[in-house]
């Protein structure tokens, strides 16, 4: 079956955007659309230009025998600010304040559209090129961590508060919850993470940093290295956290019935189009190399 150019381009956009950071070979597209590689290369150039002009992400090619084309989710600083300002307006509603200075956030955290956007923002501002896993703590951090893992094309590992018999031998440890200085426990199956892995930590909320610190310590027990940490909301107080190297998207200050919430703009990268991607080359170059090999 032959496809028109508009049909091919629409399908390519759909395939790439549904599978971020997954490499598709040119042969995959030629087989899908029954088209020559030169035709597909022209389609990819159009897709690449549209994505970059509208700041929808980057379409790059990877050279080498295992190379191909992949889509990397990217969000601009202006786009992030607009999205988070809207979220801050919703979070700042006084009716969300619960006893103890907590906020009701479940409706926002569990919204698939919001969680997906948060995942893209984390993927745009955390270096995950060498990462093997995205790791989170149950339960409220799971939706945004799952969307982050999808955007990064990495498996998600969930640390549990209780041991699950069905998960086999488990490593457990205690940590001090930064919210109330209470000693709690966290557990992770021994088969969940391979030794010498590199991981990205994602959590929904941080006050003192006790939970994140516990996650870091647990990763150390597994022989894994934490190379990036993302938190959706962090409180302004206490200023000194138990962890240092992290990014937070929103800063929060709750004082009685007063709620101050604003985007943490210093988190976001300023550049959008000029970032270097390991192994990236021009689409025309990789097409030319492949055609020469076929000859």
C-alpha cells in the first residue's frame, strides 16, 4: 500500500511522539510505508524542522550500526513557566490547606495530562543519558515518575513502605521522615536494580529531604549511583535540606491559612535548540552512509 506524503509525516510524528527516546531504524519506516529511504529522509527532515520550530522536542539521528532516528522530549523555559504558573494558581487555593499545614494535591498529581507534562519537564532538565532506571517512593510520586520514565525511555522502580512477599528477597532499611522526624522504613526487592547502575530519583513532595535522603542511602546499599533528583514541590522552610543536588519545579510556603507558591524558575535550562546530544548527526549524513553501504 502506498501512502501520501502527508499521511507518512502524520504517522511518523505519531510513532515518534508515542515512543520518546526509542530508536527507530530507517528500514522500519521504509517497511511501514513501502517507500524508498531517500523519500523517508525527506519526510524526517520536515518532521525535525517542525518539532524544533514549534519547540515540541528534538528529532535526531544516531550514527552507527545500531543507529536510527529518535524523538527527545524537550520543553522550553517559557512553556514550563506558563504551565507551572497555572498549577501554582490551583495549588494556592486556600481550600486545599489541610490540618498540619499539608495541602490536598491528589487531584492534580493523579491527572494524566499534568503528570505527563511534569515528566517531560523533568526529562528536559535532568541529564539522563547514562541513567539505567527511574526510581520513586510509593505512592503519590508514582504517576509523575512513570511519565518521567516514559519520557526518558527508562524502566521505573518503585520503593515500597512495606515488604511484599510476592517480590522475593527484599532489602529494607529505616530512614528519618523529614516531615515529622518520625523513623519509617522502605523496602526494595534485591532483583529490582542491578549493581553499578545509575538512577534518577523522582518524588512528589519534599520538606526536609528525609525521604530523598533515605532513597539515596538505599541506592547505595544496592551499589547504585544517583545521578539526578527531581522533586515536584519543595517547601521553602527549612532552607537546609538533608540533600543538596536536586531540582524542584515548584516552591511552597504554607503559614497558617496563607499559601505562597511559585515556579522555581532557576531550575530550568535556558537553552532549547543548542544542546548537544551524544551521537547526534545530520539526517542527510546518515542516509548517505546507508545508501553507500547498500551499493
